[in-house]
C-alpha cells in the first residue's frame, strides 16, 4: 500500500531486491568499520601494568636474584593465572558489549520493488529510496527528492545546534537528524564513504569511561591498598624484631599486600555489568551504556507513556462519529484491512477519506517472516488507513485521485496536521486532523466535543477531522474555515500483563506514573484500569498552563502534557530525591530521556529517542523494565557478595599475619602460602559469584539510594565479622597445633584456605524455588578445595609452598574447624541489603 509521497509526483519504484543485493555485495554493508580489536599482547600488558601485579613481579625478581626457587615459581604462577583470568574477563566483556551493538542496530524505511519496506540500516545501498519522518537519524548520505518543511539537526557533523531547513535536491549527511517535517531521498554514499564514515576514520574510537560504580570500586581499592601496605609494614617490622631474615620479610610484606586486596575486583565488576547487560538484552531490554545496569537498581519512579509500553501498540479505530453525531462501531484485528464497520453511509466514508489523505503512513502486507499486516510510519495513522479499508475505500486510489500539493506537519503546539490536495475537478481540498479541541469549533461543533469526551472516558484516543473545498490553493499553515467531518476513537488495548506490571512496581517500591498527551478522560480511564489511580486521586493537566509542585508531588497520572513539561516533571521529582526512569519514543521526548536518570526508549520509536536513552525496549513492553530492574539489583547484590567474600578473606590474612608474631608465631604464613591462598580464593570462585541468580525477594525491596556507599547497608559490618571469624579459627588452629607439636604453619595454611572457600558457599544467593542454580560456583569451590588439600599432600607442591605433611586425623580436624565461619555466616543471614518496602 503506497504512501502519500508516491502520488505527489512521478511514481518512484526504488531499487529492486536483486539490484540492492548486487550493490550490497559490491560496496559492502552500510556500517562504519569497527576499531580493530585489542591484541592479546596489549591486554596482557594492561594486566601486568596493575600496580599490585608490578609489586608482585618485583618480589619475583628479588627471590630469583637470591636463588629462592620455590617462591619465584609460585609468584610467577600466580601472576600468570591472574593475568589469564583478567584477559579472559576482558574478552568476554567486550564480546557481550559487541553483541548488544548488534541487537541495537537501527532500521530504515526504504522503497524497494515499488513498496515500502523496513530493512536494517546496514543493508542500505547506493540508489535506495529512503523515507524519513521527524526524529529519524539519516542512515546514509542522501540527495533529497522530497522535503516538506524538513529541518535537519546537523550538529553531529558541523557542531551547529540550530536545525537547518533543506529542500529537494539538497544533500544531507549520514548521522544528521530530521528534527521536523518529512523528507525522502536517494542514497548517495554508504558506510566509510559517507560523511559520518569519513569523520569516523579521522577520529579514533575511544573506549567508554568507567561507570560510577567502577569509579567507587577503584577508589575503594586504593583505600584497601593503602591499608594493606600499612599493615604489611607492621608485619615486616614485627618479623625483623623476631629475628626473621630481611629479604624473607620484604617478600612476605609484598605478598601480603597482593593477597589481602582483591585486585581482580575491577575486572569482576566490569564483567558482571557487561554480562548483566547481555542478560537484559535476552529479555528484550538493551542497555546502551553500562552505567544503566547499576542505576536501574536505584530507580524509585518510572514515568511512562501509554502507547506501546502499557498497551499492545496495535492501534485500531473502534468507534467513529460522523458530522451529524451518528456513532458507528468498528471491528477487526490489528492492521488487517479485513473487518466490519457497523454503519454504511456517505458521511462515514467522507470521514474515512479525510483520514487517508491527511496521513503519512502506509500498510505493509504479510511478507516472508512477517505473517501479519504491519504499519510503516505512525501506528495511529496506519489505524486510519485500516479504518478506511474497512469502510470499503481503497487508500491507494483515494490518494491517487487527490494528490497532496502542500502540507503543514503536526506540531505539538497546535496539536493538528493540515494537508492540501488537488481534486480532479479543479478545486483544492483542505484536510485537518488533530485533537478535538484544536480542530473543532466550540460553538458549531459542541455535540462532537461532547461525543469526544464520551469516547475519551472509555479509554479511547480521539481524533477529529475537518475539511474545506476552496478554489485557490491555500496556505496550509493558515487554513480557511473548516467544516467538521467527524471523530474517530482509536483503541489500543492494555497489555494483558500491564496491571500485573504496575503491581510489581508497587511491590518493589517503584512508583509508576502515567504521563500522556491524551485527553484527561482517556488518561483517567487508563490509570484506573492499571490500578495506579484511586478514588479522589488527582489527574494533573498540562493544558492548564503550569504543573504545580503540589500536583507533581501527588499526581500519578498526567494528561495533555507537552514535551517540555516532561522536563519540569522530571526535574521536580529529582529535586525530591527520586531516581527517575522516563520512557519515550519521539524526537520531542529526547530532552526528557536525557534529563532522566535512566532514559528508556521504545524500540519502535525514533532513532533520536533511542540515541538519547540508556535503555532500549525492543518489545516496547514496560514489563520488561521490571525485569531489567530485577537484573540490575541482582548484579549489584552479586558485586556486594564478592566484596563480602573477598574483603573478609583479605582482612583475615592481614589479622593473622599481624597477630601471629604477638602470639609467638614469628611468621604465620610464608609468602608462597599467602599467594597460593590468594590464587585459589580470589580467582575462579570470585568470578563465579558474579553469576549467582537473583534472590527470591529481589523485587520486594525498596530501591537502594544511589548515594549509598558500596560498603553501606551493613556490608562493612559483615566484612568485619567474617574477617574476624576467619582469623580467629585460623589462629586458634595454629595455637592448638603448636601446643601439640604439630606443623602449626601448615595447619594454619590449610584452615585459612578451606575456611575462605567455605565462606564463598555461605554467601550464595537464596533463589526462589524453580530458579536455576549457579552450578559454576560449587564446581569452582570443589576444584580449589582439591588444590588446597594438594598443598599439604602432594610432594612437589609441599616443596613449592614450604608446607609439611599432615596426618589424616589432623586434616579432618582442620576441615571441621574451617567449616565454622561458613556455617555461622550462613545461619546468621544473607548478603546485607536495604530493608523490604
């Protein structure tokens, strides 16, 4: 089914599918070449440049120079394993982010084989005819063949922030944005040959900076590093006082710094965020920036539009009211022209004809993988085309009989669109479509305004049509007096899960707000059906001029809002301390999406909205945001879980090494033993903790404050308790073994390693019944347990680590003692979190 541009001038067929395929093979895809992947050598170099690893390498050089082969081997082994783990984590994170880029690839509306199609922008070729609507990003360099009040934001190429008007025959560059009006053009250059591609070749792509959480983790690491250095200096001094060799104590101090600080923490955080983003993408929510993953866990308010997010986005005309007030029902499914109109007279067809002419959309029939009729363009306008077909009209024939010669596109300020058409008999037909209060005359059309209120109270979106026939071509910006043609009530049924989604937000401490441009009666009806609007609750109105702070503080539903008023609402909510997520799909929504803490764009919306947002909903379903919030909370829980585990172990090692000399143990653990424990506990088990499933109550808690320290909400207390438990059982085991003339240092080595691995199991998530468990963690712990036992059982490892053989009875006793911290922590509670709402 054609669009209005097809009948406004000579028929344009576009390329054929075969021509497009041949040119794609010749020129390649319409994408800017990605930067070359970082080489393995560069990744290894980054890992080795870490200050703590550099310290370890320095210690290895000292031991090698002194001929201390066992310590040299174990130090090099730890460096190699840690480097491999770090590089693997980097590669996996990059692969996850690259997969998100593929999922978020834009699409373009093109004409091929004489009809509109939606194709990936990467598939555009020279000669393709591309249609653009307000808010679309230009996907390739175009020469315009049509431009209706087209204004392009060219700041991406020129830096000029003021939109520039372009006319037919002008060229526009890839990456610019159609800020207003409508346009169509043929592709002149794609990919690296386009304007955007040439710039991309001159400017090397930079890697995204660290997220706020990563910055806080890095700062925490510095504090821990300084603390570990101070304590290690004390251990060094105490060792010297007890008669230990200077070199051995120097190596011990350096090893203690490395072992006590979870140096893999930044890499674990990066991997958790990247893989969490990939898991979100599998639920049809694509984070465009990593910080969105962590911020989602703090969201307290979601400001949502109605269409597509809470509704099915399958708009259909359900009621029609002709100029004389006759109401007609309409039935049918989706955009399929098959359907029935309960009423058949010329006034109804006049109304339907107006909806076809004042319209920029087209319908796409089933084709290939698409089994149903679909909309190309505004879904509401596509619903008008379907309505006309159900009234017995042929939209293509109607457009051909009355070609458009002028237009004034829809503007939010006036809330209407005007088109001018040349009739076969000579005069001109003016058609206006828009909000009833903007199109109808309050005096002459009072009965239609009453009918509009009635339709709106039933939850329908109401559009009014008016026409006029004049001899001379008028200015569409200042149309002549119009006569009402009638009303259409467009329904978009609520998603079956919408009410459950609203209830889920309430349970999780997140307030759902409905912000829409619809009539107040429509907004009230939808709010009531969602369960967010109760008796006596106010509905704030944007058409009254201003929204008071009182309204914003109390209202859950906002009607007739202008795009700029969304900014006011968001700002007022943020001033009240709320963390706001905002949904949107149009070019006018972009400022609000950027202003919100989390901008959520609809996958079917404009490219501008998607570029302005941090999260893109592929399925346009607000329920997906609830899943994404749960995923964000799960990721944050797992990062805190790793902190609890890693910092407890590091604290225990510091306490054991500091308290040992005071208890008659000159050197509680050898450097190689410290590094071995660090290797086993901070390596694979720590990474595996990041894959723990969400806890059963993850969506029944109130959101955490974004100002909360990463060690807040009781986590610091739990780290201190866990570290104390580990240190106490380790020192106690060493004292008892020493009193019994057993190899106390080997006992302490075995107990400390086993106890830390037990804590890894103790801090596991308590998932809801039926949720898949994280089998990687127990598997990792089991392997590390075997390696820890090997440290006192296998001869070659005993030589490397400086341990002594232990009897079976001693090993069993060590296991019993080592289990105490894990059992106590598991019984005491879970990972610290904010209290439930």
